């Protein structure tokens, strides 16, 4: 054996050992078998690159040391509220609202799994595009008197981003406490001058889990995808919109940007404030005095809302479980709008079973997407969904980025979580579960209006799609658990 052959043999042997050890680690980790098999195939098909991809994106750091530091907001006050609500919901003494009674299983699940109380008497305004959303946000920011807390996955140094910074800087100079958390990966191109300007004006800025060598492999896969703004502890915003021009003007490639956001006045803002305080403690190691940031609200009547927050630090995937529970209890109809549809097996089965059981299930996905791989992976689910009687619509009115679930005109969800495995397992997400017929009907009405700009996929057309599209779908589906 020549020296070259010996070197190649040694390299091959070492790589084989690495593959074997990695596969054993995957099996011992007791993950989803589909995801485990996908990683094994990737490492075999893509030598070296497969290992690098696994190191960067595949390791399961969920609930390990870096997340043990992220203590959950779990004060005695919240615990006592949850205990009372669990008793009253289960004993049917809690509330005479039809929406709470009908959704008792979902409410109880969210109390147990998400440790989040139901808040009543919220004033909810549904915001249906970027222009309406940011006009409303800017107007409320101008009225801030005590504190502004912002958490966003993406903030761009463009026209909207600079206008947003202008207000934050001005309010900080007026003595308002302003804090901002931005995600390191989502804001990878954020300029140092943008951050420096905020800090110079008195805004406290924190980067969520900086992606830096050599520790990036334990962090890059877990991103803060939440969109939260809380003003004076009483008014809050959450939904699908980040801070960038494209969320108002759209893009040349995708067209108009369609999205959904919420303005909340009431006790649900306290839950969003608690989530921010918990995240601030994680990124800065500073525990804010809770008593200073929960303003009394004068809202006497209104909407019942449960804010669900989930992430790698959660004991349960509460948003996914909430969706699963809501879907399995549906009797009349299920409407889903999502830019990315890559569900886990449990949620996929729930959707198909609901349709096979006679429930009218409609799923709206974009005709064009901002991610080619996710686009083809999403389309890979179309055939089996149609086999179960699910109606799939392709939205042609631009790019529909809304993350919506509506059940039987009495339960709805608006938030940051996509209908995909990454949102359910890896990202830090937040979603508002709304137990209210009028607001759910309002969302459903807008959904049906969006369907007028969408095309129903018909079996005859779908079955005649090009063979190469089927290949793209199959390959993207294989990679989907890794996305």
C-alpha cells in the first residue's frame, strides 16, 4: 500500500467512525425517527458537507445548559391565577362564555403546558397589512410615557427601520425606558452604526444568542422569531410582521406583502410583557422589577385571550399542542393560512383525520415563496392532503406571510409561529389564542376574501405537473425535517 493509499484509507476510516458515532448519537437522542433518518441520509449523500450541516443545525441543545439559564416567568401571582383557572375551567364554574366552554380542552392544555393564564376584557384590533400595522404602532409609540419593550426577529437599516429607530431614540431622550432585543441571525446584516445610534440615545439594546465562532454551533439553530412590542405595560403588538421596508412595500420578486398583526389593549399585554422580561433576563442577566411594568388597564369588557410562548426552553411544545388540540376538536371548519406548511406527523395526521371526518378544511399557502427549498417541501404535502379531502389554495395576490388558524368561528390564533417543525421545536415563538366569536369571524371573513385572490388546486391539474417538480418536492421533503 502506497503512502497516498494509506492516507486515503486513514481519512476514510476516520470519516466512517465519525459517521457511526454521529448516527449512534442521533439514535440515543430518541428523536423523531423521520428526522433521524433524514440526517443519516444527508450525511451519507453529502460527505463532509453532511457532517458540517449536522454540527451547525442538527445537534439537539434543547433544554441543555444554555437554556437552563433562561428561567421561565413563573411568579407566585401567575401560579395562583393558573391554579384558580384550572379549577374553575375543569369544574365548569369559571366563565359563562360559550367560547371558553366550547374550547375547554384547549384552554386547559395551554394552562398546563404553556403555564399561561386566560386574560379577559382585552380590546383586540386586527391589522391586515404593513401600512396599517406600522401607522398604528408608530402612533402608540409616540404616546409612550414610561416604557417601550421591543422584540423582533428582523430589523433592517432601511427607511422603515430608520423611522422606527427615530421614534425609539426620541422617546428615550424624553425619559421613556426603551429596550430592544434583536435576533442575531435574523439581523445578521444590521449595521454597527444603527445599534450605536440607538445606544447613544439611551436605548438599551441586546442581541439574542450572538452567532459567533467557535460557539455558533450551539446557537445558530435556535432563533428568537418572536415579534413583540409592549408600550407602558398596557398596549402591545404581536403577529407576523418584522421591521423592514418589504413588510410595507413588498418585493419585486414576490409582489405585495400580505400579513396579519394584532394590537392588544388589556391584560394579555401583561403576558407579553412577562415574556419580554424573561427574555431580557436571558440576554442581559438583568431581572427587571415586575411591579414597574404591569400597568392597570381600564378595559371592562372584551375578548378572552391566552398568549402561548414556546421554544427550546419550554417543557412542552405548547403552540403546536394547542393547534393539535384545536384541530382535533373542530366540527365545522378549519381555516389555515401559513407561508410555510411543513407539519410534524401528529399535526399532519390531525388535519387529514379532521377532513376525512367531514370537517371543511382549507389551507392557503403562497403561490410564490421567499425560500425555494421550503416552497417545494410545502408542495410535497399537497397530494396526501387532497387525498384526505383537504382544499389547498395557492395565494396569487402577492406573498401571504400571515400565520393564522381559525376553528368553527369561535377560536383563532395569530402569532409568529409558522406551521412547520422549526417553529414548533427550535424557534422561540409567540402566538395569541383568541377565544371570541366576533374576532374569529372577522379573521375568517378576511381569509375568505384572500381566497378570492387564490386558486384552488384541482386534482387533474396537479397530477399533470412536470416530472421535475415531483423530484424537487421529493428531495425537499427529505430535507424538510432539517430546515
